[in-house]
C-alpha cells in the first residue's frame, strides 16, 4: 500500500462529517442513483449492478459480483472496474450528507487479484468535510465483509450545484432525468459523477 497523497489529507481544521437527518436509515438499500449508471444502474447490461446500503454514521456498504464482462486479464477483474466499484461506493456516501458532489480525486491501491465469480464487499466512510470538499476512504474485501482486503481507495469529492450537470451533460439525458416525476430519483440522478 502507498501513502495517501497530500491532496487527500484533510486540513487540520476540517470538520467531522454529519449525517443528514433525512438520510436513509442504517441498513436501508440506497438503490440506483441513475438507471443508466455503469456502477449501480439496472439499465446497463454489462454494468456492476452494485448494491449499496446505508451504514452507521456516514458509512456505506456495497457488494457486487465480478462477472466475465468485468475481466482484464483472463479470469481476473479489470483494475478499472475495481476502481469504478470503489468510486461508486464512495460517491454513494454523499447521499447520506444530502449533497450533490463529484469525484475530484481518487487514489486506488490494488493489493490482491480479484477472480471472476468473486463477490467483492465494499465499505466506505466520510472522514472529514472542509467547505465544499468531502474526504472519504473505502476498502474492498474478497468473499465477505471480513475477507482479505483486495483494493482500497481514498477520495476527495467536491460539492457542486445541479447546473454542473445541466451545463455539461448531453441535453437528452439531462431532460429525461429532470422530467422524472419522482423527486427523489430526479435528485439522485445528479449525485456522483463528474
């Protein structure tokens, strides 16, 4: 494992994260933030279909099973897919803070190979908040919540306004998401990706 870069170290005056009073209860599934998200969306046939749940405090647990579609080397998960799973899990934390944020930086350490057919169990937590910056960390374990650590990541998310997506996304997808009559799904569609 490598040391975390200075950019991912919260400043000394950063504050502890505070779970929003309207955040999902511990144990509650978070569901897909957007149907077409590669990480959690059901509309992606080769996606991760990552299933995240709210944890205690400002933590999230998640799981996905590595399929043959996720291979890099024969029989092993692609490192980019594993980084995506970590990023998706870390991004889900923002739902517990009830903020819209995007990944500003993600540093990933790959410690063990992850074979096809393996269930990867992820746990992420927000460690500090400094203005619009949200610092977090995650680990991915093989086979179960107590299994050996295969991957880990530290991340910095930056809070943004919904205009970030409106100004930069493809208009047809933005309009479809904004037209969703379900206010919760409409808000969640814009929660994690840069």
